[in-house]
C-alpha cells in the first residue's frame, strides 16, 4: 500500500477529459453512465472517509469494478486521472497520498 504521507493526489483534468472521451467512444450510453456513477461513488467514499484505507483501495479484478469500469480500455486511465495507481504486486489500485476537501470533482452524470 502506498504511503499516506505522500503528497495529495492531483486531479488531472486533461487526463480526465481524455479518458472520458475514450469511454464515450467505446461504451454505450448505459455503460458510460454506469462507469461515471461508479467513479463518482468511489471518489465520494474517499472524500467522506479521508483517513480510512478501505475506500482508497480497489481490487483490480473485483467483479463489480471490472463490470463497470475496468473492462473498458479507458477505465484504468480514468481512475489514474483521479490519482489512483495500479500496484501489480497485489493487483490493487490505490489512491496515493492524503486527500483533502478539494478532492471531489464534479462528474456530469447525465
């Protein structure tokens, strides 16, 4: 697990926009909405429980994650744009660093 003393994650809006464009190209409207809702829930959980480790870690092969985000080529790019990194040693995606109240971006879910 990454060190929580690392700098806070930096939301890279250029990368978010790029991943979102890719998701729009490869997903149906329903799949896109599901992916965005899931990402919003992940980010909201992290922000509401900033000191807890559980919301900051996603098992990459988790069925729900794979069904909603991970099966799409742009899915990993999308979570990486929010500051998550895949650690191959334990097949888990971790959010690096501490989070603050400015972490939650607004995702258009329409």
